């Protein structure tokens, strides 16, 4: 097949062969079997349109390429599974890193056990509902812990800055197990939490069919070395059991604070603190974001709910940026410890709710933590989460404030047009009381700079919801270029190891970890 890129396509045009023939000045009937392989929205000019890339066939490809220099060969990437190895592998954590590591190993015929401290997706849904509507917190089954990881209850974004060729394999795997096919060509693909839950269940069933032993409600406690193997202590419903394995994969997730604390005292694990970011969720009317981005095309049927991505640098050289923007979504509790308050964003595939929300985050660095310790960032997070819990009423309400009141350091007395989407409920507060002063200074400046870059981004109705502290891990577990700890068959991977950020990059980290295990005899 051949490929042509950067083709302008009007919003209502579906006759792709005709478009390609016009661009190349050839007869339409020469263009056969057209496949849309990339689509993005170009809203930089008055007339909003798509920019597309297509694969297609012609009768004589070599001759056609000679005549049309803007055309190239199209060779879609095909993932090649490696031969099996005679090893027993334990994967800890059922997020994207652990899932894809287990998937690749199982496809190659390796003996894999996958353990997850939380519950199956179906049971997680009930526990999350009970918390949102009855304030019953299950510290082991929530939006952070359980099958699929924290990303299961998010917007399901599948964007990745990585140019890694395995991205297409990740997307194709999701489609194979039930994701919408448009994730294969959209420039900013997302599954949505509703579809992602179904995909995770289908992947679980596939793993079981391939012989993977999956243990839910099973917590990794610690491990010790036995010659060339590892004895791992697991706890299932307060019952301890031991498993001996050749390889230990730690895909623990960025909120497994108690696991970090255990691993810190293990002589085989080395870790250090790392930079991360802290801030708030901003809630706006989705209709307004559509108008800001698409102008007179805001209600055009071919365009989905608009998103945005903003990043600025303050006078103090702090990065302030948007993260995990959720068009037509809701703000949700992201809590796994009692008497703490943390939030995140979530959207379904349709992205059809009234509010848009996004994290607005300020970069924090190890020197901000006021103590020199690998786990200092965790305590920094906890201090802010405890303060947010307290000022909002000690009942898991989220503190909220109008943006102009935040600028003026005063508690909002009433809200305006934006109705908060967070459950269980919200409390009007002054968010200045939650954060250290350097975060408040830079967050305020960052919001104003963003409004300059995107005029109308904030107004008198804009609502801030606190607090977002779990955008990434505050800890990095050290490993070498082969994905394992030096001289050990221990593999720290994914967001919990400080090695990825997001569903796709975590999945790729898991895939490459599996490849390293499968190549161990070559190392």
C-alpha cells in the first residue's frame, strides 16, 4: 500500500478516494481500498477542517511513486512475539504496565501469575459507587486500586509523546478487546471509562484462557532472595501465602504508598525522590470550550467535544500546565487513605456531560519537600491531602472556589453558572489555605498566563476544585537499561516506578519489560 499525509479534508467530506485523487491530480478510480490512518482537527484558521493521512492501493505502486513524490510506501507495524523461556514470572499490579507485560509473556507461553491488591472491575464499580453516594471508603478497592489500575476510571486517553513503534500494537490490542476503532486513527484517541471497563474484562478473560493465574484482592507484601529465585510474600484477605518465582515484576502504580514503604527497607531495592506536580481541577462549561476552540463551528456534528492543552512558565521558572483534560466529563475522588482528599478527572466515550475539567498543575521538585529522603514526596502529598480533607469538612467533600476569589484569597460565598460535578459533594473554601505559598503564587500566575494564551479560558464562572496530587509518582525505583535492577531479575515498571505517565506509555513499559525477560538468556 501507499501513504499520503497532511491532506486537508472538510468536516463533512467522507469520499476519501475523491479527495486523494484531487490532491494527486489522478482519476478517482485509480485510488482503491482507502484506509484513514490519521485524523486531527485544524482549528487555527477561520475555517475548521481535518488534517488526514491515508493508506491506499493503486495498480503499479512503483510507477505511481515516481510520478507523485508526496506519496510513500505504507508498511503497518506488526508486533512479533518472542519465543518462550522456561521461567516463572510474578507480575504485581494489574494496571496497563502489568496487564501488557503479562499479555506479552503469556502470548509467548511463559508461566505468569498476576496479582492485584484491588478487586475485579465489576466489583470496583460498586465500591466506587458506595463511596460517591454513601461515603463508604474501601481503602483497597477504589479509583486508584483495582483491575485496570487508576486509568480505568479516567478519560482513557491513549496519547503518548513516545514515537515507540509499539504504540500501534497497544491500540490494536485495545480494539481487539472491544475499544472503539477510531482510536487507531484519531490524533488524540481516547477510550472513555465506559468502554475501558469492558476492554479490561475482555483482556482478563483472554489472559486466563492463555493460562495466566490472576489473583485479585491479593496484596504484595515483600520478598527475599533464594539463590537465583525470589520468595514473595502475598496476603489474600489477611491470609499469608508464599510463591517462589524466577522473575519479579513490580508494576505497583503511583499510589501504592505502603508498598513503597515496604520496598524502601528491602536491600535489593534502590529508590530516590523525583519531581512531580500538584494543583487543582478547573471546571468550565464544555459549550464554552467548544466555542473557544471551534468558533462558529462549535456545534458542528462532525466535531467532538473540544479539548485543550496549555503549558506556561512563571517568573520563578516553575512549569504550570494542564493535565488529563476531560471534555464533557466529571471530577471524581481519587482516595485510598482515610482522612485524605485527592481528585482526578473522568469521561465516558461520548464526552457528553455539561462540564469540561482539567488539572492545572505546578511542578514541585525534591528541594521543595523540606526533607532529604526518597519518600519525602509522599509525605508532601499527604500533608496537602490532609489539609484539603480538613478544610472541606472532614467528610470527603472537595473544597471548591471561584477562580477570582482564589486570586483575592477569599472564600467563595456562592457559585455561579458552573455546577460542580464532584461526588460525594463540595464545600465552599479558600484553596489558598491548602497549598504552600509557592504553589499558590505560581498557580495564580500560571492561570493568568494561560488566559493570555487562550483568551476567555477563565472568567467569573470558572470553578477550581481541590486537590490533585497524584498526576505522577513522587518516587523513582532505580533500574538499568534492560528494565531490571542491576544483577537481579526484579523489574520495576510503569508509573509506580517513575518510568511512565499515562496508559500507553505504561503499556509500552510493560511490553518492553516482557521482551527483556524473554531475552534473558541473551543478556
